[in-house]
């Protein structure tokens, strides 16, 4: 099992801890509130153990696979799937589909991850990749990417009026819900991604351009760091500390800290 270096207090979630989270803490009510902002019927996805190499033995052959969850009758059934798979990561599909399952648009999003930040201690992403530590990050990088998220939000406010920030478990996502943004072409999305990158924001251009349609599911568990994927208000962002803020720390970690 490869171990990435992470800020103190962050670690891989075990299968038992993933089960604890999805059976006792995963909030369908909060998730429903998020999904109410989306268009059409939403598709979900899960990755069981691609990066952590932690997975139920019966899903060994599927551990690296992106499993699409598009046949479900309710969010309770979605939770049942997550309890069955115990994934390290859960996502939703940003594409919008019509009744014939044809894509009619896509939610615009910006993905800021800490490993893309050039760290004064750990270097560039290329440096980390050479050490096989591409997903590693430290508290310095986390603080730097949080500042970038705040600045990017303020930059995007000049063009968009309906946006949400989500702490992804490692970095931050900015979701754009303006109606006109859903209709942007791939060319327009690539242009937006290029302009934002040229402004100095270390986004994953593939996400903004639309090549990667999946994005972290709010209120799910990020199993690589044992943190809850959490929407954060812009006014709260400066004082939000995902290393210590109990709002994003699952109960299994808080209880372990209390009893240790």
C-alpha cells in the first residue's frame, strides 16, 4: 500500500470506518439539498480503492474501476450502494441528460487541488511525481490552495452570480449554477479554463473544459484523508481549517481522538 504524506490528523479510512460513516453519518437530507440545485436526474459514481488500495476482498478486481450508479430509485438506495461498495471516493456526474439519456449540457466547475501548488518545501507537482507522491500535500499547500479558491471565487464573481464552494477533502471546488453556464460549448469551456490558468490559478483544466464530468459528491467521505466533502460559504472560507474543523471530520475520527 502506497502511503502519501498528508497534514497531521489526516489518514486513510479503513473499511470499517467507511461503513460507520455511510451507515451512521452520511446525510441524505443535506445531499438532497445540494441535488435540488442540479438539473435533471443525477448519475453517481464510486471508486472503491484505486489510490488507498483498501477495498472489500470481493471487489478486488473492481477496486480501480469507476463504477457508475445510474439505476437507483431513491437516495436511500444510493446509500445502500455506498454501504455495499465502501468506496474511497463518491462522485456525481455534472452532465445534464434529457429523457432519452442524451447530454444537453454540463455544470461548470473549477477544481483546485493542493498537489498542483508549488510548495517551498516539497516542490512542484513534477517533483512530487518523480517521488511517486503525486497525491501528497502538506498544510502549507492546503492553506495556499484555500487562498487560491477564495481569490478565484472573487474573480469569477465578475461573470457569474450563482456559485458554491465545496471543500473536496483535499482541495476546493467551485461550482457554477448560472443557467447560461450549462450551455457553454467545449470550446468556450476550454477558453475559460485557459484564461483562468493564465491568471495564475492552478486549476485542473480538464475538469473546467468538460473532459472530466465527474466531481466529488458533497457530504460523502474522502477516504484518502478521512474528511467529509463539505460545502463552505465564501464568508467562512478564511477561518475554515479542514485539518481541525469538526464540521468536516467524521465521527469515527472524533471518537478515536476523544478515547485515545
